């Protein structure tokens, strides 16, 4: 099972949409605090429709706590506009963690520096960034394609 990690997400509808995507693909959703909203937020649940209660959501006080709790062999990939390697050049494996930053700032530069070899980008031409839910969908479905996901 793949893992989606949202580090300090700020916009509830994005997280709701990503939750629905995770349910549809059998993917775990990890939310790293602080969150920019409450998990009781109406717009979060509206975007997740009536599926939200079925999504496997794990909350973490920090990314360090999540990585410490993960299997020692776990692989983390950090999606950022500051990487050189396109996401499709990575060979994803079951149980990988795909990590995405908050909508307004992305992932912290210090984190990216520590994990430069695991940083991936989604190539784009004229925009600075994509909507978080769109970026997660792109990365997740490439990993699923490589793992022969049948749905």
C-alpha cells in the first residue's frame, strides 16, 4: 500500500479531495501537523463527500515522528518544484511515501537539502505550481501505474 503524506496542509477542500483519491486507490493518508483547519471542517468533508470516514487517515505531530515510526526500509520521496529529477524517472515500490508540502510554501528548504536525492518534480512550463490535489493525483497515479494497479 502506498502512502501519501501532506505536511501542514492549509486548504480543507484539497485535503478532502486527496482523501477521496486515497480511498479510491487503497492508499494511506498521513497528515502532519499543524493543520490549517480542523478535521471537522465542513468543506473538508464536502470535498471528501461521504467517503471521509472510510479513509485511512493517520495524524502525526511532526514529519520526524512519522519517519521514526516508519519501517527502517521505508522510502520517502519529496515532491517539489525545486528538484531536477522528474517524478516519472523514479521506480516506485509498494509502501513508498510520497510527501507533499503545504499549498502556499511547499516543503521546507532544510528538508529538501537533507533529502536532495529523493526530491522529485512535476515538470511544468508557465505556472509556478499546481493545485495540491492535482499534484498528489499525478504522483500517486504514476506510482500506481508502475505497480500495475488494476482498481
